[in-house]
C-alpha cells in the first residue's frame, strides 16, 4: 500500500510534468507565431511563464477552494458562478500583464495596447480549458483512489466476515458435543443397552462435523442425512414416549447449503419440546423444497412455558449463533420467523438455495 509521503511525491511529480508541458506548449506556440525566428528568448520565456502563472492561479483556486467548498457539497450554482468569476479574473490578469508591464515583450507590434474584449475572451477560453482539464484529472484521480479504498474496505470486511464465520462454526462444534454427551450421560445413568449404539452414532456425526463441514457449502443430501442421524440419536433417548416426525417434501438433489444450519433448531426442539413422559409432547420437523430453489424448514414442538422457565440453562448460544450465520451467509436470501405460542413453539426458516 502506498504511503501518504509517496503519494504526495507522486502527486507533485504530476504537477511538475503538467506545467512543464504547458510551458513548452506556449514556447512552441510563440515560436510558430514569430514565423520561426525567435527561439527561447528572454521575452518568450517571460511571456510563457506569465501565461502559466495566471492559468495556475485559476487552476489551483478551483482545485483547492471551489471544488472542496462547492462542487463536492453539490452547491453547483455557487460552484459555476465562482468558477466563471475566477476564470474571468485570470483572463483579465493576463491581459493586464500584456498591456502593462509586459507590453514590450509582445512579438506582434500594436497588439495589447488597450483592453479588447475579443482578446480577453480568448484568454478566458484558454483559462477555462486549463481549469476543465485539471478538474477532470483531479476528479478522475480521486475516483480511482476511492475505488481502491473501497476495494480494500471490501476485502477487509470479507476477511472479517470469514473470521466471524469460523468463530461461529467453532462454537457450534463444542456446543453440539456438549448436548450429545448429555444424552449419552442420561442413557448411562439408566444403564440403557443402547448407550453403545448412541456412542457409535455420535462418532459418525462428529466425523461429519470435523471433516465435511470445513467447506463453505456442502451437498444438502449430507446435511439432511446429518439431521436425520441427529434426530435418531435423540429418539433413542426418548423411546416411544414422544412422537417425532421427520418429513422431506420435494426435490433437493444438486443443491448446496452452508453446513450445520439445522442442528441448533433441531436441538432447541428436543431441548424444550419434551418435558415429561406423561405429557402431550411432540416434535415435527418438515423440509419443503420447491422448483424455484427455495427451501423451507418448519419445526414445531410442544411448549410448556412453566416447565421451560424453570429449566436451568434453557438459553444457550445455538439459536443466536445460527441466526448470525444466516445473516452473514445468506444476506437478503433468507427469512426466519419464530412463533412462541402458549402451547406450541414454531420456527419457520426459508432459504434461497444455490
């Protein structure tokens, strides 16, 4: 990245080159006007310097004062009014110098003995050309600088988002393991014969999390298989006491999705939707896919506010985590609705798939 000192030196170099070219232009023009007789005489150099000095006064007044004060603030009437006054004064200054004290330096005899409007208008035109060209150069340069800064900010923001996504994903992995170990612990306390099977299923799920979830997007078939296995892991603990429905409607082959988006919602349903063997607990997990690459996830579970409010640790980072990931990965391409009723908790998630 260029340092401010280097940029300043580069900018000064451009200015020196511009005015050197301008000085050469006027020297060559007067050389041609003298019918190729006078070359680099003191008079010609003095006139060329005087012209460029007046043009520079108009140019830098415009660049340093008028553009920052009026043009960039969109006060266009004041800008153009001030610009015409500045250019007019620059042309008038040139004509004044040619009448006095540089009249003897004029090559053509009888010229610039008094104020003549046509002469003034000619210098006005040249001053305006100088101001116009330098304004275009300056605004174009600023535009490129702003574009470079904008691209740098986009890269920084992208790196920031990627870092945040990595942090969120690393939060999910221990969160998932913690909840799964709780299930195994409950089975172990009951001395269930299915404890070994649950440990085996957990190892398969952890293999998916550790290896397949490192990509930004995964095949949605794998993510649905993970959800199905994760539900089965919970169902082993529940037995037949709580009905759990897992339904997939529509065609979804060929689509990809960010990994581990569904697990926090499913975990939330099992965590808060089952609250007693003699209760009317239920969990419905429904995936709907349509032909327009739209996916809808509906999770409904029974909900008892009294039981959930008294349950310790009912918060957790899972739902907040996945909502933040959705905002980062699918901006303006997802919609989530959470409806907490008196007896039913419902989450509806819609995503535009890639």
